[in-house]
């Protein structure tokens, strides 16, 4: 309680300092917006309350203090497809989980391939990649893998500290591998594309991002195995896993229906470039049809409980930071103050500068969505004369920021797992992985630059 109180007061102090500082070139609304944003970031960083409560306070203060109108605060998040895509993704993920289909895939893979600690870590990353195409959101996907890994840990009689390491591996794997497919993270990936102002299809996105993100995942996995060793030898009791697998029985009618609807969703995602239908509307429609009589019977009224309101509130606040910051002039002012007056024509040097800028902003703002909203418009404008595609700039910023974390609040997937009943790891384990991973971001940025150059984006 004392730590939370100090964090609460620190946020207020930051607000007061920023509000009364003589900041040249920033309007009154922009300065008030900056003060509110930094106060919110401090509260998120110091974990004074659940992130959605902090985000909700930020949203209300924007409106009450006349920094922005309710329409300006909520329009981008709720009138577009992003929030509805998240809702549809959670519903589909719930169907895959509740039907037992995802669990069946996980047990089959683990029983066949896993025999050691490193085998467990590798299986986590491979399962995350496989399920990224079937479950269009990283958190439900991670929860499913965690449930299976919990059985593995129990069968091997792992101590609590080793279970926490496995939990961190599950949520750390979600960061790079969620970027492989456009629907791998149904919130961030479409938003990164939208921020660029360049339309792309499901297939085009995979061609641009598949190779760099898989390489990033391999580097993350190897770093994890180097840093985190088991405290005791791992001996998995496969009789327990086979018993769990056997208990699933044969494919049920619900599983068959789920598989059919997943196949329909994947086909529609793959052909979105031909049909012209937004992936978000496709995802929500498929989810809703899974509840219909005769053709559905997969989702029920209780399925709505799997859509967390707190996540929607937090996402709304994170999106609002970028949107309101653009309207108030805060984003432009931050970019003008921090970015160099001229950028190099060498694409690799340019990528390194972009990476430094994005990581610096992310260290303070925390939210991936907020950083994207602040940095991408500024960097797109600054690089337009260099012949670099806005999509390349947007995807580079998104990837670097989404892979970068030192504290749990820096990445939503990591934050979600930072609970005793989810991943079970603490801030200490996150920092142990996140600090050296920051250096990896520069390698990933150079890999992405080389790949984008081959793809004709840079």
C-alpha cells in the first residue's frame, strides 16, 4: 500500500511539474495533454492500480478538463474495426479453448516432441506460432498454452520458481510470434498497418513480417534458454499427460464445428485482399455466427464473459493517448524536440535511429499503442522524402516497441502474465530477460531493414 501511495503521489507531482513548466511551441491543451499522459504513464509504471482503472481515469480527465471531446476520445477506437476485432478474437479464442481443440493440439505436440527443459521452452514457441493462426489474440492463446504447461510442470514436480520461468517463456513468446500473421495480434497488427496509411492484405502482411518476426522469436528463445535454467533436473511423467489427452476423448461435435468455423475464418482472412472486407469485421462476424442455431451452436450467452472489459478500457485509453496527442499537438511537439533535424539516407543507419527514438519514447510512455500513435506519424512525415515506404516505418516502429520491455507495463502480454494466477512470474524475472533483450532490438531492426529492402519497402 505504501508503494502504491508513493506512486500515486509521484504521478500527481509529475502532472503539476509538466503543467507549469514553460514549454515553448506547445499549446495550453497540448501541455495539459502531456501532463495527463506522463502522469498516467507514471501510474502504469509504478502499478498503483490495475491498468484499466488508471487508463479510465485518464480518459475521464481528458473530457472533464476539456482537453478533448468525448467523440475525439472514443471515436477512433470504437467507430473503427479495432475494438470489435478484439471482441471477436476473444470469442473465437474462447471457442477454441472451451471446445478442447487447442488443448488437443498442445498435448499431442508435447507428448510427441518434448523430453527436456529446453524441449519445453522450444515447444512453447512452436505452439505459439501454430496457434497464432488459429486463435487471433495473444492472451487467450497464452492462457491455453499455460494451462497445458501447468500440467507438464505438475507432472514433473517442478518447484514454483521453475513454473514462473515457464510462465515467462509463454508470454515472452507471444511478443514476436504475434507479429507473424495479421491476425496474430488482432489489436496491434492491424493498428500498425492503419497508422502507416498504406493498405495491405493478410498475405502481404505475412510476406513482410513473417521472416523477421520468426527470426526475432528464435533470438528471444535462445536468450531465454541462456538466462533461465531449471533449479532441478526435469523428468516429465508422460502417463499424466497421456491420461489428460485420453480424457479429451474423440473429436466432439463442438470441436468439429469449431474447426469448420476456424477454416472459414482463415480462408476469409487469406482472401481479404480479394474481397476487400476488413479483417476486423470478418473476425467479429465469424464469432457471432458461431452462436447461431443449426450452423453454429459453439458459442453461448456465457461466452461473453470471456471478453474482458478491463482490456477494452485499457486499449481505449492507450489509443486515445495517440489520437488526442495528435489533435492537441503533443505528438508533433515531442517529435520536434526529440528527433534530429535531418535523417540519414542510409537505410540501416536510419533504422538504428528510429529504433533508438522508439525505445526512448517507449521507456517513458510504456504503452505500445501510445508510442505508435506518437512516433509513427512523426517518423512517416520525417522520412517521406527519403523514398521509404510509410508501411516500412510503421512496421519497424511497431515491431521494435512490441518486442521491447524492461518492466511488465511496457508490454500488455507481459503485463497480463505478471499475476500469480496467470504466468506467475514477477517484475524481477521480466527485467532479467528484458534488459539484455533491449540490445536484441537493434539486431531485429537491422534484420527487418534488410528484409524490407528485399521486399521493396526500403
